[in-house]
């Protein structure tokens, strides 16, 4: 086996050095009843060519986003990733290193994460960000738990326009918590909910999404004021981080915690993961924050360097009193995010956002021309909600038969809600061409 | 505003001193292959961009009056600058690709590049998680195949794939346990955790609303069965045990422990962090385990990536299978299908842990690794991992004090008695190993021995590498005994930075870069 | 009358009338190493003897500080927010943590005086 350097001769020599006669002697503590004498019932080893052949065959059974006109979003977005990103993250020193607990041999990862934290703070308009969480949805759940710690209250209000998976992830995270309850409002395609009305003296936080699940943009300044007046925190969730190149930062609206999905920068769609969770807040909450943090310091010669810091919040020190049980971050995905955003820079990030918005505007304008199709949004960034005269799931399936990946039927995420049955989320990005838009419109016209 | 290579100028006397000093500083801070690199923010110019994007077409604006007007503060660099920046940063890291990384409990094994290539096939990488199922049959097949391998290797009938990491898997497993207990109207409150457990175990139990109690170890580093039997009672919901445990020892009474636990109505969670020691040789199901997470980034070699992403699928016994969280893949005549909502589930899932379906990119890598090894290769993995650890234990035992007598599994634990009276600490010793070209072992964990040094060589190290490591450790131990305290306290010397001031970092946290107020103030 | 008392967890309390000033002993700060942060309770919080009153953090450890007697938090040492190092340099003086209004002065009798604490430390070595 090519991954195993020991030869039969090595093994004999090593057993002798240990002073045992066979490898079985080293497994002597395993109870006899649990000892497998033979091989498990799985295929035997396979060479590189064979594995590649088998897995490539599986991959070919899928329709890749790049192989069809593509308009899916709902928390995962297709963007062009510069070739440089993938090249750099595959450098072995990044790819095959562990958590930077030994700072002298990890300055590369540490500095990159310090840059990541800085960038996340900049784009969200917040003071401090951690070195990332698993993904946006788990970051959202952690934000709710943190708000409860910081306010010493136990009730979270979730907007009906928060991504349904995020709502479910929050509900699961607090399901067995004796201190936290969640008040999740009904899905709100009409945009009529009044969140301020749900705030009381037990509310730890209100969680909203920006742009929201249906694509709309809201100014949360007044809601933030209402939260603060009642001693609650405002948590703003961003699932399409490219939007922050075009729209006002949540920090500028008074958000206390901003969490997000960073997949859009540097990370492939990848059928849902791994992604990278963003987590940012105000300085005064930093010790309530979950997750890993990199801080600046100096070495024994006074040279600037970086270390993991404020670790006493974390599970390996606080054990059952930790702010979270999280033990990793999404290191390599956060690195990809950082490299992509460094390549873009200030000008490129804003331009990328402008291209996304323009593509969505053109797509919306074209779809609005179709009889029976209505765009629900007054405002949007690169994704909007379309009301169809038929169930959206049917339309999407029939578009797929025509090899057009049309959008996400809201019913896939919110089943059984008659108000959502005919709704489809449509996203466009810088990768969307005029031909793609024409193909989508043609397919929908044909199906309707 | 290039401030990348500024360094204070020297007087002539200082320069004279430099000429005769081997550790001399160079003119701008670089030292041969060790290249200094400032923050990207200190190199950028707003006029540069590393990506060529077209001009946005003229369209209307639908941003609802919320257009971002203020500057963001991002740097601007050209592509070559970005490549050089991150290449230089990478060179300040140690990786498995660079050398021996015997971090106990972390399983730093070779990361095959075939797995990277497979994960990047457009048919997997360029796939949206919410595409119609008809367009993702191959992806669902891959998930189902991975589940089959994991079920076969653990002997357990169900598996949840969505947990994003080991700790997330623990949460998944403990939530299933709590859901199962509640379903039978059982409101037990206590979770038992051994002293030697990973910190995530008690943190996870607390997140599930449980009170954590520690159970003692016996003198041999294993769970004290008598103490456990004594403590087991109707208030105990579960036992969380790592096996092999974090002392690198197989819990030889594990079947008896499981029987006591089950007889008392509790459920058995196994932290599968150390599965690498037994994969292909022992099935957790045969040990009486009800739930166990598997760190794909350990046993199945998905890269650690400087701290993630990982993946932590959880295998479940029959008792817990109905509570497996959403979503999961089922297979019938019409092909593969995702069950995404409780109403469509056959059991009573305890909920959804995260958005979408799990760490697909890690699934692809792990399956590629498993298929490469096969049933025969995986068994060899466990055997070679255990052999390598025991070889290290045997070779180092005359020099470094082993924490427990006898052989070990995939990792060997030493304590700091061998340093007693030398003035050298475990930390100093580890830092000196860095200068010898090795990544240090895990230090001060597990907490059950004083000044712990935990070494896990994994199966992908050659005997020659282990021999060199032994030579380095022996030589350092000799220096410690000889009283060279200053040598150790000054280590490491050959790294881009010497020892860093962690106290200062924690007392006045600087967690992001900020633009200096103005040039004059900065100076 | 002012009296100094110690707990087995190495807190000290200096009593002045019905108020007690609480901190950690020199031995405790030495064991903890460089203190980087002290998490103090809210003024007005009532504490039962043995309750967690504060948390003191070094780089790699966090330790709970327990209330030596029943009482209510009357004041906390805000200076520690900027200079946690005072706990190291002057644990029995400027490094104090909090002042509490003592509910029952009789409880002080259960604690050790300086001589008894010194003997206790000796027994730990």
C-alpha cells in the first residue's frame, strides 16, 4: 500500500525491539469477543487509477452547476473562484498543518487568520471577528447562545425571513438547553412581520437576515434601537457575503452580532460543505464569543507575531463551562475566503458586488415579462422571489429536464405552507450570462 | 503606502558587531529562505486589484436605498503580490508534508493528493446542495457509499453524516441519546466523563443540559470499573468514553462497563477520536457502544487545513437509529433520495444540526482514502499505527518516563519525571524539539499525569523517521540532564519567531489590524 | 476591628466592620501564573458561601473564586480590568477582587487566620 512506509522487515525488527512476537500481542487488551479475526466485508485496496475511475463515474451522474444555466441560491452561491485561490490553499504547509497551538511553527496560519478576522470585521462593519465557525447556520446558533449569555436572558426571536435551515439549526442547538427558548415566527414571504412587537424584558436577541431569505433588503437601524431599548441584542445573519460589497454594513445599523456564511468567497458550492461561518461582534462582548481567536503580540526579541488568544473561553480549558464545545474552525475555507478577498481588494469586491446586482436586475426584468410571473421583491441584491402560477417544485423539476437549473422552490425548505408553494428563489451572480437568462426565461415560458 | 520592508537603520558600530555575529540581522529582515512578510493591509493600494472583472452593465438599482457608501478598508494587491504574500506565509508553517508531526490525539497522518483531486471533480465540487435530486444522484450515491463503509467498519446500523466536526458529532450523538431517553419518559440528568477525556466531552454534555461528573481512573490509566459500578444509578443518562483512551490505552473492561451502563438504563457514547488504532480490527458495535463519532480528518485522512474544516459523522446503535438527525439519504427503486423534513422521516429525528447535508468535500476525500486502502489496507493502518507507537514507546522508555507500564495502542504517553530537578519543563523540551526539525508532541494533555507528553506517530511514518526522532529526544534529554536550562528556555531559535508573549496578547487583546491614525502619529 | 481570614481555596477576606474585602492569596497567584483577566460579579449580587464570585484567568487556565462567607457584593475592583497584573504584584493589597457586605460575621470563625493558613500551606508542600 503506497501510503504505508513500513516494510515486512521493518515490522519484524520493530516487534523485536518492542519485545513481542506478533502484532496481535499489541492488541491483547481488546476483549476476545470483540476481536475480528478476518477482514471486514468491504472491497480490498484499489490503486489510484481505479479509485479515480469509480469516483469519476459517480461525479458524472451529477449535473454540475457549470454545465447548465444556473440560478440557485438560498444560502449557497456560485461565484467564480480565481485559480490562484486553489493553488495557494493546496500548499502543503497550509493544507497539512494542524491548529496553530505551537505559534513558532504556525505563524503563516496565524497571520492569515488575523487578516481574516480583520477582513470580516471590515465588511460587516463590526469591531471584532473570530477565526471562523463551521458554517453560517451553526454560527447563527452560536450567536443565539452567546446573546443569552451576554444578556443573561433566555428567549430568542427568529425572523420568519431567516433561512429555514438556520432556524432549524438554532432550534436544535437550544432544544435541550434548560435556559433558552426560541420564538420562531412564521415564514414571511409577504414581508409583513413586526419584530419589535415580539421584544419583551426576557428577550435576549432578535435574529434577522440581510438580505433576507426572500432576497429583500431592510434597514434594521430602528429594530436595533428597539432591541437596545429593551436590553436585547440584534443578531444579523448574512448568507450572501458578496452583498456586503454593495449594501450598508450591518454594523452601521447597530447590529450587536453579525454572523454569516462565507462560502461565496473562495469556496466552491461543494454540495453544501465544507463552508465557512463568519462571526463578528462588538469589543465589549469579546469574552462571550465562541470560537478561536488570533491576537497580535511580540516574540522574545520584540518582533511582531501572532498567537491564539483568550483561549480560556474554550472547551479545552473551561470544559463544561466553555462558551461552546467547538474545537476547530473552518481553517482552510477561511484561508480561501481571505485569499479571494485579498485578490479582489476594495475595488474588486465592490465591482464584484455591482456585477452580481446587475445580473440579478437583468434576470428579474426578463422574468417579469413572462405572463403570470411576478417578482415579489421591492428590493434585492442578487437574489429575489418569484411568484409562479404553478407549484415551484414542479417548474424547477421540469426546467431540470430541459437542463436548466432554475432556482430553489421555497417549498423545499418550507414544506406544507400554501403561501410558499408557488414561490421560487432565483439568484444570479457574476457567472450568469445573457444566454443563461434567455434560457431560463424560455424554459419557464414553455412550462407555464 | 508600501510599508512592507521598513526596518530601523543601524549605527556603524552596530554594523561592525553584525559582521562578526553569526546570528546577525540582515539589512531588511529576510534571512535566506526565511522571508519576512507584513500584513496584506500594509502592502495594498486602492488602485490595484488582483482580479480582472468587466465593467458592470448599466442597470437600475434595486438596493432599496441601502447602497454602501463608506470605504471598507480592504487592501488592493495585484495577483503576483497575493501569490507571494500567501506563499511566504505558508513557509512559516510546519505541516505533515514538511515532517514528523507526532501530536497525540490528533492523528496527523499523510494527506494523499488523490483525495484532493477527487473532491475537486466538477461533478462534486460544482454542485448546489438544493439542486433537484434527479441532478445529484451521483453525489447521493457517494454519501450512501460512505455511510455503508462507516457502518461496516463500526458494525453499527445507522449513521448521521451532517456533523461538521468531531465536537459537532459529539453534540449529535449526545442529542440523540437525550432524545431517546426523553422518548421513553426518562429524565436522567448526569453524564459521566473520565478525567482523561477531551475537553469537548464535558462541554458537549453541558450543551445538552446535562450535569457532568468525573469518574476516576485506576492506577493503570483506565476507567476504574469498581468506582463506575458504584456510581452508576438511575440518574445517569450516559457515559462518554474515548477508546482507546487519551492515555493511548485500550479500555480492556469496556464490555463490562457497557453491560453495567446498559443494565442501569444508561447509554454509551464513545468519542471516536482514536478510531485509527482499531479500524478494521475491532468494531465498536462489538464493544456495546450506542453512538460514536468518527473524525474523518483523523482516521480517514482529510486534511487538517490549519484547524479545519473537519467532518464528524456519527454511527448509531439500533436503540438510537430512530433519532438520527435530518437530513439523511435513502435508496429505493427510483434511486437515491434525501429525507429533509421530520414529516418524511420513518423515525423521530431530533432535528437538524446545520444547513444542507454535511461536509461533502470531506466525504469525497474520506471515501477516496477508504477505497484506496480497502478492508485489508485499513486493518494494516491500525496495525502499523499501533506498531509505530509501541516502537516509540519502547525506544524512548529508557530516556523519557512512560506514564504507565506495558504496551500502548496508537499513541504513547510520557510524564515529566525524567525532567525532574533539571529546571527544564515539558514546554521547554517541546520547544527545543522544534529546533530539531520536529513538530512537538501534545503537551499537558491528558490531565491525568504531570507534565504529559503524548506522542502519536501514525502509520504513515517510516522507521527511519522514528529513529531520527528518538535520536533527537535522547540528545535533548541528555542536555536537560546536563543542566543546559538556558538552551531550552531560549528555544526555539531557528523559527521565524521565537517564543511569543501570550500573556501580553491576552491582557490587551489586539484582534484585528487597524489603519494607523496618521503617518505622523504612527511614527 | 479588622481581621484577615483565609479559605482552603486560597481566597482571603479582610473584615472591616460589616464589610469584607476579598482577594486571592500570594500562594494562589503564584500557582496561577500571569493573570490576564478577572471576571467580576455585578454589584448587588447576593452570594452564598461557596458560590462562584469571580473567575480569574491566566493564559492557559481559568479558576473560580468562591465567596468565603454569605453576603452581597458591595463593590468590585474596577482597576483590575485594565491591570489584571495587580493580582500578581500585590495580591493582598491593590489586587483585591471585591468587597462584600457580610451577612453573618459568625461565619468568619470557620475560616483560617494567618497562622492557620500558613500551616495549611505547609501541609500542601
